[in-house]
C-alpha cells in the first residue's frame, strides 16, 4: 500500500450504486471538487436531492462498461457481483476502483478523513476494517486543536523562512514546534495583560 491524496477537483468520478453508502461517498467526492456521475437502477432520495440541485448527474440503469469513458476514478458501491463487474471493466482501462466493503474488487481503498484548518488527516485499514478507520478518525477529531488553522498559517510562514534561509530538513520540525509553542505563550501572556 502507498497512501496518497488525489486532486479530484474538476475530474470525472463514476459512482456505481445508488444506496445510502453511495450517497456518503458522493458527499465526500463533492467536497473534493469531483464531477460526479451516479449509475444505478435505484437511487437514494438524498442522491435525488443532490441531482436536483445540479451537483451530480444520475443515470437510472445498471452499470455498463461504457460508463467508464473519461473517468479518473470509480467508486463501486453496489452489490458484490456488480462491484466485480466494475473492477474487471476498470482494470482493462487502468482505472482505480474504490469498492466499498469489497476488498476483492478494489484496487484503491478509501480512508476515514478529517478536514480542519487547512489540514486533512486520513486513516485507513486497507479496506479490512472501515468501521475502525472511522472510529480512529473520530478520535483524532476529538484531540486535534480547534485552532489548527493558526498552526497551518504558522507552518506556511516557517516554510517560507526555511526556503529563503536554506534550513536543513532535520531542523525544520523542531523549529516548527517552537513556533507553535510561541503562539500559545503569546496568547497566554496576552490574556494576562488584558484588563
């Protein structure tokens, strides 16, 4: 396994399956900026609503290999036999398939993701235990600071300094930790000074 984030903004993604699980995947894909088409004989009401808002395209029928034309990624969220059919067709086109709860049909695995303050954290069990990935994501969400955006902004400032000054990689993390600690020290001192 090699973890990686895909830039899906403006790229075509096909979702095969129209149930509640597909609806959840569609929400995440739209958050990533993907252009989503859903192919399924039956469509969940949530997907109907999203289609009415013009955010996705719906095709009410069974999957056909031709549906893969122009796709960048395929999410197979149907019954196992459908997911395997999708995987075979996608393999011939060298497309990655995220097959929900069907590791034998998957060539890619999704992750439980958390986005906060310009940071994205993903947790995966390589498709073996998606509920555990979700649980771990919730745990991270509970412990990550609310002001993560401030951390990100400080890291950007430090990065510009490091590039300009030629700071070696090995020194960057300790310097960033010191800078983040200074943020909290400044806040603490600022709180004491205020009447």
